[in-house]
C-alpha cells in the first residue's frame, strides 16, 4: 500500500498533510510536523526545510535521517527484519509469557467498529498506567479507528478474554513494511500476558505474508517510558540505529536552548505526564542532543548496551 493511503487516513482525522520533495508530513500537534512514512530515512535539504517551516507557519518538525547526517539525535526504530518469526526468536522469559498468554486469550482480527467502541477503555487505562495524561477525547479515538474502516492495508487485531477485548493493535502495510500502531492493553489482563500473545501472533502473521519484508514497531518516543520499547525488544524486535532530527523555525530556534529546556523540565516535574509539556521537553531534548557530535551525545540505553560502532561513525 502507498503513503497516499496513510495520508488519507490522517486527513480523515483532520490532520493537515503536506507533501515535499523528500517526504510527507502531518501536524502531529498544532504547528509541529512529523515526517512519514515513519520508516523512511530521509535527508531533506536545508532549503526544503526552511521553506516548509516558513510557508506553513510551523514551529518545528521531526524526521528520521541516517547516522551519517550532520545533525540529529542518535535514536532508533524498533523493527523486525528477519524472514521468519517464532518461539525460536524469543528468549526464555518471552517464550514463557507468550505461551501463558495464548492459553488465556484468543488473538484474532476485529472490526474497526469494535475497536472504536471497546478500545476506548484500553486507551484510557494504557495512558494512565504509563503516567501519560489523556490528550484526546473519545470522539477523536472513534474517528481514528473508523477512518481506517474502508482503507486498504489497515487491520485491527485484538486479544479477547472470555469475549472481552483485553488488548488491541492497528496494523498498516506501508509498501513492504507492516506498521504496528496504537498497541494497548488493560492492566487487568497484564498478569495473564495478553499483550505478549497479541504481539507474537500479529508479528508471526505479518512476517509470514510474502509481500511483507519487515515490521516497524515504532519510533524512539519523545515522551513514552522506556518500558514501552523494552517490551518490544523482549519480543524479538531490534533497535535500528538512526538519527532523529528536530528543526525549529529559524526565527524561533534561538529560544530553544539549555536554559529554556531546563525550565520546561522543571514545569514537567511539577506537572508529570502533561502531554504538551512532555512532547515539548522531548522535542527540545532531541534538538539539543542533535547539535552535538556523536561521541558527545547521550545514547539511548538500548544502543549503549548493543554491540555497534556508533561512535566511530562521525
């Protein structure tokens, strides 16, 4: 499926979608744009970025670029790129939890109408459990789900316990890559490992499809707790090193410095989980880190422990 289908899904949710020479962009929050497709590694010119920010009156933007790029915070994509997936790709801990989960739930495709109605409770519980405040209303959640109903490439999957939706995820086939989007689980079912079962079955199903060569499980987040990605890595996914570059409007860039970042961190300390403050802090952190040479940056923990030569690639 093409990026235009994904763009249509975003447009139906009332996001502004813009196409430039290097990528597509959408306003993830007002006046701040995220590049997609998410798995694309792009290198837009300074002229392209400057024109984009000025013409669209944007505060800033974010995109993934290569480790060889001049600027950008060292980051990663959570991906699975092997041709097979099964219990042999999991560690002992994950195998045990997947087996427990499969005994306690049924993993199957569900309708987007079901996800729109029953998934809302999972959304509320997941954000609360992660210490992240709610930033959307139920009607926006419904629109997110129902916007995908008749678009090719989108699927909704659920883990059901006694007929009740316990965990869910949206998938989308972007070219030869499958995206795993908005996975969520109610805390009542975490002890029976439905999240493990859901991730395992969906990953195995997708990787067995001949037209899918990789699975994208998410960007290194601006504000999510590290436990979110640790779960993915225990499920056999790997951290693919990239740089995430944040660029602010030329007139505003001087305002984003270590002093203002410290102030935002202080506000976030007093209002933990505040969605706007959390994302602003993340954008500023990635921006400031991205200005440093590779050997001066603080690497994400998963890359510090990995056997790679990041620091030799500046």
